[in-house]
């Protein structure tokens, strides 16, 4: 079900229509963006709201792209490590004694 909410960015109010279940998330995002916009404006009071929004947007996009790259690298690492662990496990299982053979008869296995 859709819901109308209002968020504020740099003191300006923006109406949004969102799904009800996304209200908390949307408000959190708006708060984060507003804080970043305000931080930029505080550091650069001579810049317009449009410049503040543009630079803040670019900074957010840069952060998002960096995090996506890091996530992709971590996913590759997890896949590689999982494949390596699978091979090691298969190797160990292949060297196990048959179920009907006592351990004493095979001195090579602890």
C-alpha cells in the first residue's frame, strides 16, 4: 500500500509517495542526505543549494561505487575460499577408511 510522506532537505520540504513498508528506511536515507548536505553547506557557505546537492550526490555515488567494488571483491574471495575448502574436504573424505575397515589395519591414517 502506498503512503504519502514529507521529508526535509536543507530546510525544504519534499512530498514523496512510497510503499508503507519503506517509510522508516526512506526517512533514514533522507536524514543521512540532509546531514551531508548541511555539512557541505557549513563547509562551503558561499555555494548554492544546487551546488551542495550536486557535490553531495557525487560524493554519495562515489561511496556507493566503492562499496559495490569492495562487495564484489569480497564475494569473489568467498567463492574462491569456498571452492578451496570444498576441494580440501573432498580430498579428506576420499582418504577416509572404508566403513568396514578398522583404523588399526591402516597405519597411515591417525
